[in-house]
C-alpha cells in the first residue's frame, strides 16, 4: 500500500530534481556484457552502480515526465521501457537521498523520523554495529607511498615466494619445537602477546588496503574502528575504489589486506625458524601464528562482509553478491514451497543460478552458527542479567527477525494461491510435508540406550596389594579353583616387618624392666609409667600384626582366580593399591555399566536389555535392570570402561583412581538367560537397554529447561 502511494505521488507531481553535486562516470561491464555506470554522492562518499536503462533515464531526467522519458529511451536505443520504470528510478533516487530536499521535503522528513526511531531502536542499532572514525590518512599516505612502493615490486613478490617455501620447510623440520612453543603460549602472558600481535597484524592489514588504494589513485578519507556487537575491528574507507573502471584493480584493493597478512606470516615463519631463542624469536612466532589464523579463518570467508566477500564480488564482477544471491534463494524457496510461477529477480545461466542459490543457503547456515556462537559468547562475557538480555537481542535480531520477515512475505501470497490451482496443490503438499515433519517431533519413539558393559559373576573379590611389597609365595595360578580361606598370595613388606620387630624388641625390653622393678628403687618409682607404656606397645604390636596380615591374601569364598598377571613371579615387587587378581564366585552373572545424565533419566528398574560380547563369543544374553544409582559415581571402578582402555567413559587418573570427566551413573543388570561359555568369566561387550519411549520434542524441551534451571540462579 505504501509503495502504491509513493508511485501515485510521483506521477501526480513533476519529477524531483537531481542534486547538482552528483557525479556520473562509466564503470566496468558486467559478466553478461551489460555496461554499467557509477553514481557518486561526494557529500556522503557513497557510490551506486546503475545499469544501462537507469543511465539512459538519468540522461533524459530534464524532460521531467516519465512518459516522455520512456518514449525517448525507446526511440533512441534498443531498450523497451515503460513509464513505471522511470517511476522506479525516481523512487530509488528519493529513498537514497540523491534528489534535492526541497522537492521531497515531506518524504525526507518522514524518512528522518523513521531512521531515528525510538531511543530503544537507537541503542539496539549502535550496540549491534557502529563506527568510530579516528583520523584522515590521505595526506600521510601520499607522503609515505614512495617508501612502501618497493613492497609492490616483482622482486619483493619473488623473494616472498622463496621465503614461503623456505619457512614452511624449516618449520616442518622443527615441528615438535613449534608445537611445544604453541603449548607454552597457553597462559595469561601468551594471551596478551597474541592480543598485541593481532592488533599489529590488523593495523598492517588496513594499511595494505589504504596503500593499494592510494597507489591506484583513489582517495582514502578515513580510517578508524568499527564495533560489531561491541567487538572492535579496524576499518578503512575505500569506497573511492568504485571510481576504478577495471574490476581487477578493485580486486587488488580488496585482497591487499589478506595479502599483507600473508606476507607478514611468511616472513615471520621464516624468521622464527632462523632466529636464536629470545624475545625477537617469540615475537616472530606470535606474528606468524596470528597472521595465518586471522587470514584463513576470518578474513578469507566469503560468507560475512569481510575481505573474502569483496574479493569474490570483484573476481566474479558481481556487486552486492549477498543481496542478489539471497533474493534468488528466497525466490527459489518460495517456488519450491508454493509454486507461485513468479519471475526471477535476475536471470543467469543454469549453472550460475544453482551456484548462487547454494551459496546463499550455505551463507545462511554459516551466519546462523556464527550469530548463535556470538550470542553464547556475549552471554558468558557479561554479567548474567545483562548477558541474558544481550543473548536474546542476538537471537531475535539476527535469527528470529529475518525468519519473521520472510513469513510475513509469505502471507502476501494468499491472493496468488487462490487464483492458481497448481499453487494450491503445491501448498497442500508443503503443508503435508511440514505436518509430517512436525509429527516426528511429537510421536513417541521406543527408547534405546546403547553403552558398553561388563559381564561378570555377581560376586567378585578383587585382590590388592596393601602397600609396596614383595611376592613371597604364589600357590595359585590363573583359572584355578580355590576354596574359602585358601591362601592365594603371600606378600611381605620390609617396612612393616621391621616396624613389628622393633616393637617386639621394645616390648621385650619393657618386660625386663618390669621384672626388675623390685630390685631397683628407680625402676620401682617408674613402675606405673612402665606398665602403661608396655600396654601401649602391645596395642601397637596387635595393630602392626593386623596390618602385616593384610599381606597374606586368602580367598573369602570358594571361586575361580582370574586376571592374574602371568608376569608375576616370586621375588617381584608390586606397588601399593595395585590390583593383582580377582576371585569370582560361580553362579549368577550380572552386567554392569555407566550411563550419562540424559540416559539415566529414561532407565528404570525392570527394563529389559540385551548384551553381546565384543568378539561375538557366546550367546546373546537377555537382561533386566536390577539397580540404577541415584547419585553420580565419583570413581570409575571398572577400568575396562574407561577411555584409556578403549571404553566409552572419558576419565582421568588421579591418585591411582579413575575419575569420570562428566557425571555418570552406575546401572546393574541381572542376566536372565544361560550365559553358556561366558559363565564364570569377565567380558566386555555392547549393551542395549530398552527404556521408556520419548519424543524428540520432549527430549530437547527437557534439556532446554535443565539449562534454564541451571542458569536461573543469580
């Protein structure tokens, strides 16, 4: 409705007058051979690329009538225009403030009010992006250009190529040293050094743009700092490059920043390989790693409006690549969903059209991930209340708002859908497909929790060395049946043995003193003290004897000896708390496993499960859940399930114990079928627990509520 009113206003009144200071000059041809021109607004230093038809209209703008202008263009050229084309150009000029304000004062006033918006809109806009010009470098660049001219020479390019090969070869030969240096920089001092290196590299990056533009005859009006979501980034105003007719020249300016960073990285890598240890070598390392990373990961990406994007635009000679590919992708998406039979925004060859559509979808996915990551970082780097608000702003502005705008556009297609039967059928298909997809989110799916488990006898007795000791006797062997109370291993500890002998000697001495108390007055006076000391020594003797008895390992029940290391021999020393063997009680078998917090919520006592050994030995076992721990396990008692042994639980060793890296819960299952050849042994295998059904929506909703509940505490 608003567009219709604007066009009606333009037809009812004379065309607005163009601003006198505007400049129009010929530009490069597009890939399809169409000539283009550049319209320059010197007041704002903005450039607008216009096509052939717009140029012909502007040339005849003084006719001051859309019908006369269209007729003149049709008569003098091969173009075929309607008065509406002239009205569209007038609308474009008015919206971009390229006409005299006195002719459209009311329109400019309304646009000014709209652009200012509310104070909330102003804060939001300036939080998301704003620029701070710092200085005008054009005069300084002119004076410095002769000094940097050698860096643009062929000789410097060749020497940099040689330095690249030499630096990479030397760095490869010192790969271990390079990695060790990288690890050593993971510290607060390293972070500060990387920040300083990044600042230096970015300054050189912008200087590269500025000097290349100046070398090609362009003016560089300002340099400064731009803030994207409060993250500072240097910028250089190189809009003047639109004056360059040759797109290769614009490509040189766009790629000058990345080229500068690569050159810094090349020479810094070479210097790091050649220099002796010291601060200069450290500075070269920081410059090398920072330059390679910043160039390859950030600047070279064509999916954001960084250097990589402008390089691609100039290389393909396709200005506004994002906007044009997005428009084409939106058109294609609407055709897929509704079959509107609307004209394309632009016409390209089939291959180029598909490439642009694919590029748009990849860019949307890339931006979704980047903006989501920025939102998470913003949340974590600010005070929690502020972080939550900024997180919501990021999600709503960058993700939800574009989706909402597209959905609003879809609502405008209803009149078209009512008139086209083909579109109606496509809408029905789309609705069915969307409904089917959504139904998958709410249809209960049979629950299955997969994990590694340990099959073992229900009763297991591990044998540990109480302390560092020596093997004195090994009366049993691997796989041997033993009776209750039978000796399994006899160990000896010199420290404990000597401690016992010392206590015995002190007891013998105190007993002699006690027997002589009646013969000596001094001993008689200390008789009570001596009796108390003698009683204490006898208690210590009993305690040390009990400690020494722990080195005589006996079987607590009748069973089978397993996991006895074949390398053990009489006279060998073992460390304290070292697991020596296990005694298994024949009879019932159980399977033990650990699951994470998400899985344990779905498992309950009585659930069925199946178990198959890793080597597929023996039968497939049917199980039933017997016990589910309510608290997370602080220690992993089954080493075979740890990541160090190829298991599924990531753990670390601390004081001889395996500590899980994340919360895991112990689950015990009874074996309900005959284990056959698996009986009375320990096996690791695949376990599948058939737990309660759950919808996909319920799973993600529960996870989201858990996160909210966890983060709600201030």
